[in-house]
């Protein structure tokens, strides 16, 4: 890498690793009350990071991390609807952040990663209500003020696309399919308002700190060269990615997105004073989460709210790319070049520095007879993807960091511990947390060499 300041990092999120769901004065989060299928791990223990945080930071230091992309648990910092800060929660993050800094690791902190206090959903409907914008702002203010000078990078919201498309994490259950969809766009609009209010606030509290969204990058290729399919791919990217990034960066919908929403009676309710909020701030960077690419083809169909890609629209169908190799957990296949394609497009549309905040491969893993994990497949996935970042950098695109998902094995967002992404294995099963012993995988040592020599050459 030419860029000597490059932030080599690794990622986690609070609810996926911390455990201790009811310790230290923490309130229940939406992710704590969500129903988990029988026999699947939940947030109660997760990777037990709450009790292993020091050991985890020592491992990060051994790995050579320059940054650690982590999350704060909103319900640990503000347990209930009174929004009173919980001193024990803040003390937990104080110790963690201070120790990271002592080890020379820059904390890169996400404020909102798929969870909020359940009390806010019960009190006023969570993101359905504009009260959530004020609640989020209060939470952000506590964090910005308390960690001023120590946290220099903030993420407003992780994957607004997924966070709002899974409304059980953000609002009460809505049985009517059309209404549910309407609410998804409404809560997403509230999230955008909250994000802009927080970005503006940080400028006054700590002007030297940087802030931005983390985008769930959607790389959609046309399934064929038919012009209709090319248009379908464009539409899918617009409605699964750019509509949200446009709100984060420009504070407005593209003409296409606005019309699309209005034609389907999905356009959110807005107030005249919102425009000043939405256009009053701009992010410093865009975080990119990327796992795989997909294809789209033109096809008129009714909305099917049960499929994960329903947001792509009712004019196109999202399907797997027949040219890619699929694996057990990566059923759309893997595509390193997609990382390059997607990031180039983002830069061309927004002209902001970018950092990869998540990128990884899920695999079922258990300790071998030698007590180790020989994950050469993970090395291969990471190598191919980092090489695309090196290509972007060589071509002059401003990428300032790369964080594999995940540092340690985490509780999947919806599939427990059966699929694993970590550089460090957590010795637990779905139902038995055992001691959550940490075991370094082969990929840990490989990534350590990449960081040490500042790039993949020869590795
Ligand atoms: C991203 C999220 O969407 O993908 C992570 O930011 C998540 O929280 C990751 O864990 C992988 O998805 P999953 O569903 O395999 O856990």
C-alpha cells in the first residue's frame, strides 16, 4: 500500500459479541427480545466479550490492528425511555476505549448497529415515531461529549438498508404487508433525520472528529445484456443502496427514488422544516460493508415481503450470478471484483473518502484434532478482496482503511454461531457457551503478516 496511514482494522458489533445482556445496568435491547429459533444461540452470552474484553484487545494488539471498528450498545448506555445515561455502561466503554488507545488502536465506533432499547419501542413505537430522532440525538450527544478526544471516528448507522428492512429491530410488528412496507420507508426517513442531526451535532461538540454512515453495498449486475435487464440492475441498486446514500450525503431522494416511492404510495410523511436538517450536514466518509454481488433481471411481480431482496422493487427480480462459485453459507457466491466495482461507483457518485468496514466469508467451523482452525479459504477470500482495495488505491481512489468481518466469531445477525466469520475462533456451540475460549485461526497469522508489511504482496 502506498498509503502508510492506512487503517488496517477488524470489525464487530455490540449485540453480536458482548453478551451480559442484563448485567452492568444494561436495559433490554430489541435484539435481546427478538425470538430466536429453538437451538440457536442468542444475545445472552454471545461471544462473552463483556467478560473477555481485555484479552480481546490484547489479541488485537498482537494482530497489529491500527483500528477496531466496534459498536456501542445503546441499551447499555441508556437502558430505558428516560434516556438517563447508565454510569456502569459508560464505565465499561471507558475501560475498553482507554485500553485500545493505550495499545495504539484507534476506536472506530458505531452508534447504531441494528439495535436500540426495547423500552423505546414500547414507549412510543421506536423509529415509527419522530420521538426516536430526539432520543437518538440525546444518545449521540452523551457519546460525543463523554468520549470527546478519545473517539475520532464515529459511524451514525450501520446498514440503514438492513436495519430498516428488518423492522422487528426498530418498531412494533405490523401485520399488514403494504403498511409494513410504508413504515419501513417512514422509519428509514426518521433514521436519515437522526443521522443528519447527529452529524451536525458532532461538528459543534468535537469538530476534529470524523463521522459517516456505513453502507450495505449492493453490487447488482444485469443478468443478461438485454437493455431491460441493465435497467433492472440499475433500479435495484438505486432502491437498495443509492436511495439511502443520497439521503446520507445529499439529504434528498434522487428523482427516480422519489417517483418510485410516490407511485406506490410509499413516500414518507415529511415536515417543511426537515429539509434544513437533512441538508445541513454532510458525512466525512462512507463506510462500505460488502459480502457478495447479485444479478437482476426485468420482471413485473407483486411485492413479496418474505424475500430478503423485496426492496429491489416490483419491476425486477434479484437472483444469484450463475458465474460465481457458491459455498454453504454464501449462496449468492463470492465476487472480489464486485468490491472494486461497487466502491468505484460510490466514489464517482459521492466523492468522499471510503473505508471498508465489513468484508468476510461465513463458514461452519469447529476445532480440528490439533485444536486449531486451518482456514485457508478465509485467507483466499480476504486476499482477493484486499487486492481489489490495493487496485483502487493504486488508481487514486481514496480508501483509508479495511476491516474484515469479523475480529472474533460473532453471533450472526440471524443465524447464531453455526456460520462463522472470525479471525479468532470462539469455542462455544449454539446451545453451550462453554468458556468462550479464544483460539487464533490460521487467518489471524496471515492477516498479521499483511498488516506488518502493509499489503498482500507475496502473501
Ligand atoms: C452485515 C452486518 O449485514 O452482515 C453484520 O452489519 C452481520 O452485523 C454481517 O453479522 C453478516 O451477516 P450475517 O447475517 O451472516 O450475520
